[in-house]
């Protein structure tokens, strides 16, 4: 009778242990690290900054209008100011590009030199989230990362206090997976330096 009770208790503990291990493993994926990378700006989405950009009308939009839209180099963080030499580097990176090949607004900018400035705005929000098997990740055997977010780039050229040219680009939807496998796990990153030989 004691043997049956002992066997029953061991069987019960084994079942509880198995279920506990399964629950622990399934819940461990929430323990994997995640990170967010963003350039501080007034806009919280690609659509928001794109809508603000679309309201800029070359030949009409003034510096005061840009301030209201969020493109203010003084109040908006991470807005890069460009002088006319920077603009030359962007539009004429090599000698094969001639001044007459440029947009008339850029040509006018280069003629007035110091009266011409540029604004470069590059807000972004990128998230990195690790997923997959917690223990494989913990011991560096396999690390899976999902990268998602958005990027927006805008270049504005201003003569005196009026926008004369605008250009935009970026990625409305960044989404990719990274899968890094290390057959040696935690030993993969150990570097063995060869002993130096004195001559």
C-alpha cells in the first residue's frame, strides 16, 4: 500500500512538473528583450509627418508657416540646417552634374548663396522585438528579431523666408526579420588570441 502511495505521489509530481515546465517555457517568450529607436519630433506616425509635408507649397509657404506645421529648426528637435554649400554637395555630388541640369529653384538658390538655406528633417520610429525560444535566445544559439516602424526624409530649400523647393522620401512601412544562429551558442563569441612570439 505504501509503495502504491509513493508511486502515485511520484507520478503526480512528475505530471505537475511537466505542466509547470511547459507553462514556464511558453511564458518565457515575454521575457525576451525589446527596444525602440526614434528620432524625437512632433509627429508620431508616417501619415502625420506626410500630411504636414503635403501642406508645404513652394513659392507660398513661409518660415512662419513652417513653424506652424512643425518644421521649425529652433523649436523642433533634430532639424538640420543647411547652408548653400551643403546644398551644392547634395545636388552636385560630382562634376558630371551641371548647374543648368538642376531644378530652377535650386539654381536660384545657388545664385543668391547666403540668402539660401536648407532644412533637412528625418523623423523615424523603429522597434526591435526579439521572439522565439527563450532558452535558445538566452544561451545565444538562435536569436530572432522583428524590426518594424517607419522613416520619413524631407529636404526644404528656402530663399529669404519663402520655401522654393521641397523633396521627400522614406519608408512608410519598415518590416523585416533577422535570424542569427550560433551553433556553438555562448562559445560563439569567445575569441582565442594566438600567443605572441617574441623575435
